[in-house]
């Protein structure tokens, strides 16, 4: 999903470190929490070449990374659900040198030093889970945080497969990600889903190098699987519901945070009924130009041209959170002239604000409109951060 996809997560983890054992009553603002010194961490560079399965696993020399799933699934009677499941890794301290441990193919000196005790670690993991159920007009969200030590949380990738976990929440996958399984929940709700890609892995940006602004090193390494056939169960209270549908997987690691003039971002991932998939993001600037980028993936997984600077997005409706007093857009028009796309994107529920340490809006949406004058429909997800009361 988006891009610097949760620089939010890093903040949630820092809150945990400061001694907060439960979420603040109304959460924290993104801009207040993002005052982080990232000196000494590795930076995303255009010359980097992704290698798999290595890059499915952790990158401890970077400040932040995530394994990010969203999806729209249905039960047999047509009842719809949206879901988000994300695991974040956040470095607590930089490595002892700026040499990448991954490039060297071995743990960094800092990680070796931190391993002298079972409980010592320079890595912290968090996870967010949310389910949207428009029929019942319900949105449920929760989070987990654990140290990357003593088996509580961690990540690894090898020829044997992928494993990322925070306590009993987990992502498991084949070495080539041809099969994935996610499992998470608490007493009130949860999910257990099997996912199988129907399109190949897609390198976002320039061969996986995705700038997020105009500054040096303000970028991430970013790839996606824009369509995964999904089946399994969603649990709400005592009810376990079998579902099928489509998911989207984003994988990103970065050190760069928002620049001083950027207040937050809008991120869209849309799965259209012609089996094309569109990603678009805008990092909002308070004083200059917004930074925008995006991609359009064809039926066969190939990249289609997308002049993101010519995409026009306009919010046409909004919702104000009674908990935080933050007003979020919940309905948009999007015009993509080079592909003759005219779309209306609408939240399936207005209230999809996560009740986590950092408050943000991430929600399932429907898509309607036209492509070259012919009717079009689809589903997707939108993420909104940096909106303030």
C-alpha cells in the first residue's frame, strides 16, 4: 500500500518505549510523533537490486519496514468485509556503521552486540488488525507490540520460506510467496486467511526504488502483489464466517520520514473489474507541491504507463471522528486522462479510523465510473494520515 506506509508504525512503537502500556484516549498526531533522529540508518538508493527470498525478510539497518495486507472478501450470501493486517518492524537504534548488513549477507555488528542477552534487541515489532463490516455498520481495530527478542516477535526469510510474527499473530509464506497465510485476532474478532497470487510480484517506482519526496534519500524500496485470491475465515464475536475474495500485499522498507513541509499522505489501491490494479499516492505539502506517484498494473501483471502528475483527485464528502475530532475525506472523484478513467471512490463505512496509538484512517472502498465511456466498477483500500482536528 502506500509508500512510507506507516511511518505511523514507528511512532506507535516509540510510544510503547516511552512507557505507555495502553493507547492514549484519543491517540497521537502524526506530526507531533514523527520527530525522530534517523542518523546512522541505511537509506534507500536507486542502485539497490532486490534479491529474493532475501528481501522478503527483515532489513535491520533501515529504520522501518512493513508487510502490509488489505482486502475485500465476501461470505456466500454476498455480505462484504474489508480487512487490514500489517506487521511493522522498527529499529530502536542505528547500526554501528552505515554498511548494510544485508549487502554483506550477515547480521550487523549492532545486532550481534544486542544478541548477548535473550531479551536484548535493537528491533521492535508491532501489528495492526482491522475489519470493516458495512452490513452491521461496524469497524473493529486492535494492535500488538512486542520486542524482537526471546521469540516474542521477529521475521526471517530463506529458501525454507517466510515467517513474520508478533506473539501469536503471524504471516507465513512460501519462499517465492506463491502461498501465503495470515492469522490474527483477539477475543472480539479475528481472521485466518490463505492467499495465492494471481499476478506476479510488481516492483513499484523505478525497479523497486520509490521516491517519497524531493530530498536526497527520501525514498523507500517497495514492491507489491496487487492481486491475491483469498479464502478462509473472518471471526466477529462468536461467529466464524467463511469468506472468499481478493487481497493486495505491499512490502516496503525505508529510513526517510516526512520532510518538514509534508503533513501526511493519501494512498489508494484499487482493483478494477477489468483485472487492472491502480496504486496512487499523494504526500501533502503545506507550502509547496505535493509529491505524487502511482502505477497501473495490467491483466497479465505488466506495468502500464501512468502519468501520476496528471491524475486528478478531489474529495467530495467527509466524516468527522467523534473520538479525535479529525475530519477525513470519505468520497473522491479520480480522473486518469491517459487511460480515459473517470471514477468515484467511496468508503464502505465513514468510520474506519483505527483505534491505535497513532490515529489514522484506513478503509475499504468501492469504485464506480467509466473507462472510455463504458461502465466500470471495483474495490480497494484508501489510507489517510496527517489530518488534524
